[in-house]
């Protein structure tokens, strides 16, 4: 049994009786479907979405509201965003898990490096203030707000084989897709191949390390938890919303993930995150000099 | 340096027996069923280690899949080194140290700039070794992922604090990996001198490939 959100499908029959035997009839049939609203979908234009965070909707112009999408459980999306963009992820019902692969859009050979992220910060548990570091000694994104603090830098995402064993299927076309299968699709849409997929982090379904290195599933902080990432470089972000690979529950439980993105300003050398530690000061220094030299 | 085989390899046929110089890269194809033994000749020498399916190098070692499958962040005897597909690539069948790292990744010129300062950028680093050796096999930067650090000690504390601390190894301690399929092994004998992973003194290691005697 699965518990993904089945709300991505349009109603089977929209309000039309047009025959689809001719191009004209088929066109009318297709066009009659426009405007359908389901729970999990992108909203375009983004500014017309109903549920922007109040602090953002009250202060930004509509033209600064960039992306509004709610990703179904067992589904994925990709974001292509400029430097300074803030992306908010919200675990609407408490069982979202956002598996993230992040690339520098100006040079996709530079990508998230989970090992450097935890090693350089001397800390494996992500929380507000943490940097997501690339393999080039630069900050891809900064966690600027986090009401969950239940995240995972260890277990990565799920694979087809493991999902087949656990749920009977792991393919993208099935009901219990693996995170890796979805990230491969997301990567392909940006000209990237399975070779390019680095280890990922995941938000909202945390783990903790117990004595002797054992990995404990901490799970969700509850419905409504959100995380804001401020991107310090232009980025391609692959987002798979699938269960944690170490979620101990027998069912594939994956609920909607809301994404909102708006225009913001990248950190400066004086930003709180950049002066927090010597490692951060050097990381933001590397990032800001690189962005300036490259004209980003 | 002794050329005697570690005692646990007694009776096995030696396919290859090489010393990797300090600070240097190394690679080899290991056939399914063969075993690779790494000997920490002088003690506390981090051996940065990547692993690929010889038949399809897009299938490569995955630290998260390995950790998720064994529900533990440390590698020890019995640990199965898994690919990004979840499949077994090698198994750690003999370990005289007790615990190895797969969280800390490889040192690089770039990460050294963050950890120690920009004065270390022109020091040699493991990523340089991986890139140089990988190029011989058609592998490039996009093929580098979070690696294993044999003989390196990275404890993770209850509050998530972690760090590369003094090693647990000693001169002559060895470990043995069995290839569960044909694999390509890529090694950087770590040149780091700014943390205790090599006891602040990079030293050689020995690589011995053996198979069951016919």
C-alpha cells in the first residue's frame, strides 16, 4: 500500500462533451482542461499563488515572486535560479522529504559536496546558519531560516533496487519511485547525466547518530515545518520528494512539498552567516570574489 | 619494509603487490572474487578510496547508500561497500583497526582554503590525486563522489559534532576487501599535513591483490 498524493491527475472528464475524432474537437477537449486546479502543481504566474508567506507577500513586488509549486509525494521538480534567490520548502502535512542535489548554474561541474559541508563546519546536523558547500570551497546556499531542524546528511536518497525490495517497485512510472530515479530525470532536463549526481542531502526527515555510529531515524518535525535557503551562486536545484531511505515504516509515505522562491540578495562579507566562523568567512570570501570575477 | 605477506593471506596466490609512495595516487582493476589488502605500513596513514563498477563506471561507490543499508556511519569488518544503485561492490572481510571513515570526504586545495586558510591552497591534496589517476581511466571531476578514508578516524558525537581526530591505526595493521564484482579502485595516499589523519606525516602504504590458490 502506498500513501503518495494522488492529486496530480486531472479530473478524468472535464466539462466538455466535444468529440476528439477531429483536430478541432480534440483541441476543444484539450483547451477545456485548462485552468484546472489540483493540490500539487506549479502555479503560473507564481505571484498568483494564494499562500505566499506573509512577510514576503507584504514586502515584495509581484515581479519578485519567482516560483510557486507544490510537489506531490513521490514526484520531483527542478529549479533554475539566480544568485540571491531565497527558496522556501514547506513540509505541508509532515511527511515530505526533500532530497536536494545542487549545482552551480554557471559551471555545473561544481556541485553540492556533502562531505565538505559537514567536515568544514565540524557539524553533521543542518540547522539555521549552516552553509551548503560545493566541491570548490564555495557556498552554494545558506540555511537562513529553519523551523524543522530535522534533516539528513548521511543516508542520501533511495534507489530502485531498495524500493523494489521494500515496496515492490522503484521506477519513475510506478507508484513508489526511488529518489535516484527521479533525480536522474531532473538532471537530464539540465543536460546532466547520472554521472553528475552527487550524494544528496534531505530536508524534513532527519536522522541522528547514536553510540557506535548507529543511524537513528528521527523523522519529521511535524506538519508545517519550513526551511529557507538563500542561494549564494546561480543554481540548478534538483528536488525529489520521496521517503527517506531509512524511514522504518512499511508503507511508502510521502506527502506534498510546497516550494516558494523569491528574489533576494546574496550574502555579503558582513552578513551574520559570513562572520559566524573562520571557515564561513573564508567560504563566503571565496564565493563573493568568484561571483564578482565571473560577473554573476 | 617487510615483504612477508600478512598472516591472514597465507596460502593465497598473489596477483599484485605494490607500495604506493607517500602523497601519491594508485589504481587497479580487481576481478570479482579477488581480494585487495591494504597495509598501513607506518601507521595512521589515511587511504582515500573510490570504487567503480568496471563494466559501467556510472555505477560507483556511494557513501550514503552504504550508510543507509548498514544503518551505521562507520565502516568495519563485515561492511558492504555499496554503489549508488545499492548493489554490493566490495565487502570489508578483514579489519585489524576497527573503524574507518566514509563521512569526511577527500581533502582538496579548495576545502583546505576553508579549513586552514588560503596559505594551504598550493599544497598537494587528495582530489588532485583522484583527478590525475582517474584521467587514466577516462574519469573526471564529475565522477568524484564522497569517498572512503581507510585508517582515518572521524567520530560523530551525539550533537552532530564531528572532526578528523587522532587515528586508531598502528604500523603494519591491514584490512582486506573482497571484490563482489569486477571493480576499478582509485586511491589517493593522502598528502594532508594540516590535520591528524596522517599523523602530520604522510607515509607509504602497501597494496596486495590476492586470489584463492588454485
